[in-house]
């Protein structure tokens, strides 16, 4: 059976992809160089481990997560890998040009490749909202546009709002979800009649999608702590992400069985809602010092994501005219909003507590430097010595 793509698309796609790759090669030839500094071997090994985990999340987790549709199970995995490698190359160059181009060269380090991989994940998240509605040429054009927009937003947040790299990168969930929904709204208005078959799932593709969910679930703590340098913050991020994921898994499974008339588990909920806890705790995972708050976030995120999977598709298709293919909005959009609100609240409380602590330290220091001059109590002036005189005077 021949390809259903028009001839113009089959001609434009290879040309665009090859011209884009040739442009990348030329830019890398003239403006990039490897990092030649000798760094501590222990630091290099830790960075490489984090880089491996991030790559697994991007290539395997996000690739297989979008493979539940029967018509797009193989193409979604192939499209994800194609978009990932294009996005990493462009994000690496863009990060170097925007952040560190003082020497006239973009110095490539293992950390910069890791940042580029995390930035390119925004395209893979957005892909879930437009899968089946955009062809590969449109997706290839979307890669530089979305990566540029996300990298520019990160640069503005860091320079003008003074947001650290970790919290800055954790905005990727919200940014990618709404970017994908915007593109989906521009491309089409819901499902047309006779195309519902494209939205159907099958047993084998659902199994592959569950494999992607397991990859994401396993390596999500590493992704959330990849840009944290303080050991205590990294430890808190790993623990809190795990607890949030665990509670959201239990919540999603329970709600799915409760919502079904026969008590069956809906695999759509499992594919998406079990990951909501990791998304919700992403921004504030290093600020939470007790597991109960991370568990509450996982519980609320699981409820929101499960309810969204049950109610939002009908609302999006019929009211807004947006067909969110893989449920990006209730998997990443809504939990990221919850995480953003939690981050703002925790940061505000932390600043308030820091100010109060600083005031108390200043007050104690002031009292030590300026003690009050009080009259010393003489031995004969104490209460017990004055008590007989007081009694005698009043007895007269």
C-alpha cells in the first residue's frame, strides 16, 4: 500500500530535514568546540549518570508514552526520536549563543548536552497533543520554533526574574502542554466525522505505552534533581518525587476502578495520571522537607489528572474544538499548574521565615552589644531580708 502523503510533502520533508542538518553541521564546524578543561572525575561520573537518566526519560519514556494509538504506535516512537535529535542540536547551539558566547565559540560540555536534551523534551510533550493531526514536516518546523521560545523564556526568567536553573527548567511541563494545545487549536477543530478510528487504542500499543510510563516513573526522580547541585536538595528532590509518584499511582488506580461501572481499570488513566505526581512536585521538590506534603501533592495531582482524563476530552472536543490526542493537558498541564502554585507558596513562606529569622538574630545581637544598665541587687535587699521589716512596720 503506497504512502498517503502528497507528493509535495514527500519532496519537501527530505529537503527540509537535510538542509536543516547541513546548516547544523556548518554552525558546529565554525562556532563550537569541546571542553578541554580537566575536571574532577567524580563530578564527571555524576554528571554522566544524570545525563543517562535524562536521555532514557526523553528517548524511551516520552517515545513509548505516545504509542497507545493503534494507527500511530510505531510512527510516534520514530517521530519522537527524530524530533529529539533535531531539538538537542538546535537547543545546544541556542544555549551557547544566548548564554555563553563571549569567546566566540560555543563550548560543548556534558552539562550543556544534558540541558539541551531537557529543553528538547518540550517538543516531545507537545507532540502528544497534536499526534495524528500534524505530519512530520510540520513537526520538523515546530522543533526550532518551540525550542527557541522555551530557551528564550528560560533566559528571560533567569536574568530578569532571578529564577534558578532547576525551577526554570521545571516550567517545561506547563510551557510544553500549553504550546502543544495552542498548535492543536491552530491545526484543527476537534475530530471530524469518520476519523474516530485514529483515536482508538489496541492491546499491544497500550502495552508499549505502559512501558513508556514505567520508564518515566522509574527515572522521573533523576530528571527532577538533574540540575540541583546541593546534596541535601538532591536528596529531598529524589525522595519527594518518589513519594508523589507513589501516591498518584495509588490514587489514579483507585479512582479509575471507582469511576468504571464494573470496577475495571482504565489504562488511559494509568498511562497518564500515575505520572501527575512527578509533574506536580517538580518545581518545589527541593524545597519540601517532609514527605507528607509531597504525598498530598501526589494525591491531589492524581485526582486532578484522573478527573481530567474522564471529563476533559468531551469538553475539549465539543466546546473548545481542541482534540488533545494523548491527554497532555491533564497529564502535564493541570499538575504543573498545581506545582507552580505550590512553588510560589513555599517560596513565599521560606522568604518570610528567613526574614523573621534574620530579625531575631539581629535583635539578639543588638541586645548583646547594648545590654540594659540595671541596678545590681544587693544581698541585703532581697525579698527575704526585707520581709521581717515589712511585717514589723505594718504591725505597729
